[in-house]
C-alpha cells in the first residue's frame, strides 16, 4: 500500500546518510545498470574512505562511469558501489508502515498501515536507526538498539557466559550495559582455587578489552556501559581507574548512587563498603548483585571497610571534573520512580544513559520530530496534530516488540512480558527557535513542562487504549503501578490517566525515553534529541566526504535579514551555562518514565566546587543521573605547570649531537633556559576550543612557547603540546635575529576544516592562533591586535559565536576529523557519528 503524502527531497549529507545507513540494500551489485542511483566509493582508504551519491551513466563489464551530484564524472567498478532498493524516504516509509501493520489482525492491517504511513510522512515520526534499517528488510536484523544483560554470576564460568552474551549482541551492532556489583571485590578469597579474586574492576577490563577487539574487527562498534553500586568494596578503584592510562578505555563508567549515600554525604557521615559472605551455602545459587534482596533473605553481609561518604563523593566529582567520568546514576531514585519497581528492578543503563533497564531489557526507540509541529498561523504548537502522531507512534513501537527477531530467549520473555517502548523527541531546539523561546530561560522551563507533560499524557492514554484492545503487559497491577513515583506525579496533574489505567489497563510498562538522535536527526535536518544546536555552521569530513553544513533555520533567518546577526533566542550549547543544561534536563525528566541522554557542558575554568554544586543540583532537581563535560578537562598534574615546564625545558636544553656537526657553530648555538623567565599568557578562541598560549621572553625576545588546548590525553592536546615544544626549540636554537617573525610567517593562515571569528579576529587553526599570539606579543608593526578575553562571555562575543564553538573538540578515531564532542551523554563525532558511548 503506497500512501503518497508530501514529496521529500533529500540532498547533500542527508541523502548520503539515508542511502548509506537506512535505505534497504541490494547486496547483488552485479545487477547495477545504467540509470541506477548508487553510492560510489571515491576514496578507497581503509580507515577514512569517502562516498558520494551518483547515477550510473555507462557500464562495460565491471567498469562503470558515475555522474556525481556535483556533475563530475568518475570512473569506478561495480565492487565499489552500494546499490539500494530504496532511493527516497517515501519508499522507506512504505516499507516500515507495512512491516509494523503486519503485526495487527488481518482486518486492521490496512487501517494501521495508513495511520503509520501518515505519522512517518515528512519525518513527523523518525524511527530509531535499527527499526529504520531492519524492519521489513531482513528477518534476522534486530530492531533494538541497546541491551542490559544480567550482572555476571560470580564465577569464571559466569563471567565467560556474560562475555559471550555481550559479544553476540555487539557483533550485531548493539550496545550493552553491565553492572559489575555481583563480582566479589579485589583480594576476596576464592576457595575453589585456593586463591583470591582480581576484583570486579579487573573483570570489567576484560569486557572493555573485548569491546575494543570487536571494533577493531571491522564491525560497527557495540558500545559498553559499566556500572558499580555505591556499597561495593571496589568502589574507589572503579571511580579512579581511568586515571591510569589504558584502563577500561572502551567503556563508559557510572556509579549507581543511593538516596542513603546522598544523605550520608550531606551529613558527612561514614559509609560502609560491604559484600555478601561468599562462604554462605546459597551464595552461588542466589547471589545476583541485588544486595537488598540478599539481605531480605536474611543472608550474611561482611563489611570490608568504612569511608567518609563526603570523601567518596568528592572523588567522584573530582574525577568527573578531570575527565568527564564517571557519570552518576541515582539508581535508588530511578527504581522509586520506575513503573516496574514492584517486579523487575532497574540494574543498569544502556551506554548513552537514557534507558535504565532490568536484566535482559532493551531499547526500543523512535522520536517525534517536534520541528514539524509548529502552527505558523497561531505561532504555537500544533497540539492536535502532535496528539495524533504521538498516539500512532506508541502503537508503532508496541508493534516493534512483536515484529523483531530475538536472539536470546530470556530477552524475548522479558520484553514481551514488560513491553517497554521508548518514544522520545528530536527537533526541540528548532521548535523553540520558531516559537521565539530561548532555550534555558525561565520561560523555556515553563514551556517544556507544558510540552512534555502533554506528550506524556497522550502517550499513556494511547498505551491504555491499546491495552483495552490487546491486553496489558504480563506483570501489570494497577494498584502497584500507580504507586510508582512517576505515576504519582502523572496522576496528580492528569488524573484522567490514572482513571484510564484502572479501567483499561496499560500496554507498556514504560513509554517514554529521551535518546540521542545523532545520525537520524542530521539526516532529517533538525536539532538532535533535546539538545540545543551545537553550532549553526560547521564542516563534516567523513567516510562520506567533506560537507559544509549550515543549520537550515539559521540560514533562512540570515537570508531574510541580510547583514543582521542572529537574535538572542538562537542559542547553541556554548551560550548556555552548565546550570541551564541541568534545569532543562530536570524539567523534561519530570515527564520521562525512563531517562534522558544529556550532557551538561561546562567552561574550561569550571571549578571542582562548581562541579560538586552541579551534581547536587541535579539530585535536588529530581534528575535520575548527571554527566558533565568540562571543556579542556585535564588531570591535576597538568595544573602544576611550573614543574612540568621546568621538566620540559630541562629536556630541551640538551643539544643534538647531529645538529652540532651538521652546520657551523654560530648557527647552531642553543640558548640555555635560565631558572626564571617572564612572559605573558594569551587566552584565545580556536576551532578546538579555548587556547592558552604562554610566551616567555629570553633576552628580550620570545624564547619559549607553551600551548594548552583540549583535554589531557586527547590528540588535540598532544599535537598542541608538540607544536609548543617544536616552536620553543626553533626559537632558542641557532640565529636569534628574527626567529619570532619567521615563525609567524610560516604559521599564520594555516587552516583546517573550520574557523572561528571574522576579519582580524578570525582564527583558522591552533597554528594560526599561535601566530596571532606571537604578533600580539612582539607588537608587529601594522598588525591588528587580537583581543585577549577575560571572561567566557567576552570570548563568545568576540569570536562570532554563531559560526564556531569555544568548546573543544577532539580528533575522531574513526574518520580523523576534528569533530569529536561531548554531547548527549556520549563522546560523539558530528562528522561520521562514531560514538565512544
């Protein structure tokens, strides 16, 4: 059934993403013929390939000519082509509507195919990537994005079983969450082998290492989340493990924090680290990581030590301040709010943190594209239309549960018993711009409460209607379900929801999830998840090629108002305070029965104390978790700049024997660094974030240069430090006449994939920033000074915030572009969508 609605024309990157990721593929490229639309490999690089869309203009054997969208014609072979059965979104929507309608009874299939097709049309409902790629295309492809698997049984065989389950899921592209709290602590006795345990964190390293192997094996990476509960004796080791290079590098880490722990923090009291008595005869049979259940059975628990809760909390905060990990999940609160509190506890989240799940729970995701629900005639949300699409979307996702294949029987039993669905949103920032509401303002918080409360009401009423027709989830109990924290809030505002649940039941134990929507949001051309736009203009250099992107709504406004700057309600991540991010998250969390993938971006000069206040603010406002990213996060050792500089200088003082013999001594004299040098530090915006450039003088001229850009351990930080060392070596070695001017000449104007600022304030790269700082330092004649910013606000204003980001990016390990940003709970590449979740 083909229900033609609006014709959607994809161009540029949107078309490439669609054809590469979501369009149904034709594996038999030998059937390619003249006139076919294909993706052609234009750069055959194993690490950084590029693809372009084109049409076959001729074919002779395996040789083909392809006319690209740019008009260029390239010669290639059929082996380098990707051929799809689908070339347009309409074809995909037809497939998805039909696939989900097949779950309905025969007499209702036509009706619901029409309804689903209506919701999908014009990207009003955007299915999760797994659904878009797999539904109706291949009976073996799972339609679920992520899984939480049971905590490992505390034995070698149990750990290997968990490893096998994780590997199987990751090999199919799924992310996995694992709570390690079931594993006995480090040095605990293992009587069966007359030895001691290496500890839960060590075994977490096995899961992390295997995740890295799967990625290196060429598969789409299966992201990993590792968690530990706040009572576990290995807690401190888990919190600080990533401060040792190479440890758990392929996993996100979060600590599961209880209400009683937070009470202990506020009271500055002691906190017990405990673990079950492993000598108990029922230990192997009954212990699964649930300490409350173990205690309720009357089983013995051994105290392994006491720590001050406030010291543990400070260690978590300090570690997050340094490196954005670990995150915190307020797990006791999560379970108090959870509708499954009475029969299936949440034990972990998926890798991006938006979906708390029980053992064998899954992410079943789609997003309402809020940008499509703007009523221009009334300058308001199109509430009636939004209601209709939300209700169709809940049924669409409920049908996914019966349409997807299951590769683990336990997974089938859990999901078909709970029927969890996760309806979220994208396009929020675009909708708010259309409405003239500034993201993060007091007005926006009131609007978000109204908007997401409305969506929650409509979604729950839809689930109740489906239950009346098809039955409630297996473990449904109206009295118990309505006691959850979420339902108490819901029914206090919308009592009709409680009445519907009591009279009709509820089809799905959870209905709402706010996931990141990176690739699908970019394909659709709107803001992703609930985040503000990261930037309004940016470049993407990926396996699909180089693409300059301008956010359409910003481009439209600039075209309509030539010569004007974007108004104040056009905000990006960099315009918001960290507190703004948390307030938005909390306002939306009130109406989300699962959780939210959200990162609170903090400036580089955000302090440990401010980080602590932010975490506690998130707890006090009712968030279920918190993740921050402090721009330029780095270890404490780097803060001790004087010692590190002295060490670096000592190394540089040693002249190279080869250099001594390769030129006359007059040209190779190496100026020794005295004990004290004086100079200046220049704070400048760059395409990689705020750069701190220190120039010290030697005999009245620049003789030493230090660069601090990006997060310690990142490629950007490493290259910046290398540039500073080489520049220092150059400035102190050989002829000292015009060395600084020569360095300026060779560094100035070097450009990369992005720039910040305009005119004399434009900075094209870190090297260009160094050149401009040197110009300022020596006051080169005729040079327009580059401003030194004293505050974040000055830096943003002076660097033309609409075209660049003062928040640092790192180099993506997958595509090589400088576009790895911390956003939506993940380190995500805005170019190729690689994620470190």
